[in-house]
């Protein structure tokens, strides 16, 4: 499987190069960075020791996609949406780990996925994708007297909040309760907020240091608190999930898939 990585100098991009190099059946066919980035035009192996020889970092998305079966993208929403449009035209599958999308971005990605398989997930780990199922089940079992709060913590460089994972967990809780998340979500409390609204699903975000990713879903009820927690301790977790998804895309029909499909959890 010929795999292109975009955002190759990023925290996830570097990890992906290592995981692709360790994965049987996967070959790094192209490495991309944004135009103007100082890695463009340089041999990747001079930056990353795990990189295969002869891969030169490029900002030419069309050339990279044409040379590849699938592209793995952990970048930023505008870059991801633009690349999904090119991938659809060129016929290259895509694995998207980027988070922080607005509704219009998702519509554009869905449109692209009518032409090629696109696997998109706010978290590529087995643990979080299992946790979403538990959260849905617990939310469905407990009444509205159990207040649901999603608390996440990440490193100081993270630019979006709530995290993509927190939103996945919030969606699962809302599904369990049979409500739409956008109707009940409560983000970023500050000042005289008034009492908690019955049925609200609250979000809180902590940013600091080099925390990889911590997520708690709290069900606070009468005289008891149930907490479901996931802790990521190494970014390799996400990279391994993404490469597994890339291999899974081989021969797949066009469509918008998620990690639950890849892991066979549905
Ligand atoms: N789904 C998951 O499991 C995970 C998702 N993420 C998400 O992945 C994204 C990236 O995270 P990090 O690697 O920590 O960020 P980062 O800031 O370290 O890396 C992003 C890279 O994308 C590059 N980039 C930006 N625009 C580009 C373009 N047009 N073409 C090519 N490259 C471009 C940047 O130059 C940078 O090297 C974030 O949205 C983050 O939330 C991160 C970890 C796990
Ligand atoms: O930006 C990160 O680092 C992470 N982003 C994802 C998210 O927004 O949930 C996944 C993981 O928690 C790390």
C-alpha cells in the first residue's frame, strides 16, 4: 500500500513516518508540507532517521496523491478540506485525523467521500472508540438526574477545543439519551452562569505541558459519581490506528467511514 503523509513535520506526521516504516505492506510514497515550509524540497531522511531514502518533502499535493493509494492527514481543517477535494478528483483514498472542523467542512469532506473512501476519526485509538460505546450505553441507562460532563486535557500546543475526542464522547452520550448534542451542549462556562440546565452535556478543556490526551466522561448523580476515563500515553497509539485505517481502505468503496468501521466494533 503506497501511503502519503501530509503535515509530515508535525507531531503526528513524524510519528506516522516511524509507524509506516515499521508496518509490513506499507510504503511511504510521498511526504507533504505546506507551501513555504522549510522542509519542502529536502530529503526526508535528513530530518527523520526512520524515513526511507529518496523521499523528498513536497508541497505539490497533486503529484503526491497521484503517486499514492492513500493519504494520511493530521494537519488543520482548511488544509484537510482542500486536500480531500484533490483526493476525490485524483482518486486517492484518505485517512483524516485532523480535528476542529466546522459543519461546512464536514459537508465538503462528505462530498469528497462520494468519490473515494475517506476514514475520519477524532481519535484513532481502540480505547476511545470502545469508550464511545460504553458512554452511549451508560447514558441510555441513567436518567436525567445524572449530569454528564466531558473533561479533556491536552498539551499546550493544541489549537482546538473541545477536542475531537471530547466531541465524539459528547455525541455518544447525546445519542444514548436520544437527544441532539447541539441542543444540549454547554461549552466554556464563565461568570454568573446560572444553575446547571437539566439534561445539559458540559465540556471543559485543560491545556498544559506535553499532555498527550486525557478524557473523562463524568456521570454525576444523586450520591454517586461514575467516571469513564481514557488516557493516551504515547502518540504512537494514534499513528498505529491511522496506518491500520490506511491499509483497511484498500479496495474499499467510496464512503465516509469512521474508526468503529475499521476496528469492526459496530
Ligand atoms: N484523530 C486523532 O487520533 C488525532 C488527531 N490529532 C489532530 O491532528 C491535527 C494535527 O495535530 P499535530 O500533529 O499535533 O499538529 P502539528 O501542528 O504538530 O502538525 C500539523 C502539521 O500540518 C502542517 N500543515 C498545515 N497546513 C498544511 C498544508 N496545507 N499542507 C501540508 N501540511 C500542512 C503543519 O505545517 C504542521 O507540520 C490536529 O487537528 C489534532 O487535533 C492529533 C492527534 C491524534
Ligand atoms: O491534538 C492532539 O494532540 C489530539 N487531538 C485529538 C483530539 O482532538 O481529540 C486526539 C488526541 O486526543 C490528541
